[in-house]
């Protein structure tokens, strides 16, 4: 397992390691001739568990997303960090906007890579393919909403400070996943007009089960401990980080009728 920076370790250790332990490591996978390098964390031992795909921010698969995978594994989930960019693409902070922007400009390619990564998650031997979810951060938050819009057979998606994109008329009706959006009320990436347009789009599909939680004074990237650029509208906020993780835990436990490790209720 990686050795994390102290600020990531402090977040990780909020979830205790189960007595049975967890296993984790890098995962090489390929789809349509493209090589990818993701990460997998899962409860140790035999058996199948609910699977959660974790989609990275615009820096790609970093220690941050690995740490979140390990938190999920400590709760009893199999967590797979998808690599949307490809194994050879690890942008610097200066390059990240252009790399991520290329996917925003090519939504068919973006969705194709997400669907391929989700298929890899479902094919993992330790994953129960009938119980799956996808969560993501920033670019990854937008990504899981895009996955839902493909009509993918995913039970739930959770977006943390993601962009709130709409789609063509009628597309929202393709969503079968339950949707939870965890949003910073002071996020300039998804201002009030974007949030309203997103809500109005989902209102056109009454069958979709969705929630949007907005955290006071939270900027973009509010869950990322290294985010400290308030002049650009991005800053870590400890309160919103804790509350959003707790909201996700409760949401997934409800969707799966699954009690995270150590709670002693529900089914595994």
C-alpha cells in the first residue's frame, strides 16, 4: 500500500482497518487497444462485495484517489480507481486543464472510456456485479454523472464538487442510477445558474431518484486537502469534506441495504 502524506493519512484513518484487513494494488487493464493503469482496494479474503468505481480529478490516478479507494475497502466495498486518461497520461497541474478539457469537448470518447472502466469493475472476481456504484471528484464528479447518462446499469452515482452538465432533450430519462450530488455553494465551476439548469434537466425525468446537497461557503475541490487557491475558487474545507463523506456513506448503505464494516447491521 502507498505511504500517504500526513493530510491524506488523517482522512484515511477516520475509517478503521477491519480485523480481516484489506488488500490493494495497481491494476493494469486494456480496452479497445488503449492501456490503462488504475488501482484496486478490497476487503481481504474470499467472497463478493458491492463494487464502487472511483473516478479521479483532472490530475489522474494519484494518491488522493488511491486513499479514497482504501477508505471504501475499509468499509467493506471493492473500490476500483478508473483511469480515464490512459496509462501514459499523467498531466502536471499546468497541463491538467487541457487534458481534462479534451474530454469535455469529446463526450462520446469520455463516456466510452467510463463505460469500459465500469465493465472492468463489474468483471472483478471480488465484485458482486448486481451491486455497483460510481463516485468521483471534480472531473471525476462530472464523469460519474456522464456514466449515468449513458444508461449504464449502475445502482448509484455520487459526484463530489463535479461540473453539472446537462444533455440533449430527453437524455436524462436514460438514467437508471440513484444520483447524489455533493456541491459547494461557493463553487464557481458550478454556479447557481448551472445548478438550476442541472436540476431542471433532471426534473424532465420524474423516474430519476436524485438529491443535491449544497455546503455553505464551500468552494470547488472542497474535499482535496491540498486545494488552496481561493482566488481561483478552489479551497479545501474540512467541514464539507467530512459531511460529504458521511452523506455518501449513508447513501450507499441505503442503496445497497449494506452496513459498512463495524456497524453490525444490514447484509454484506
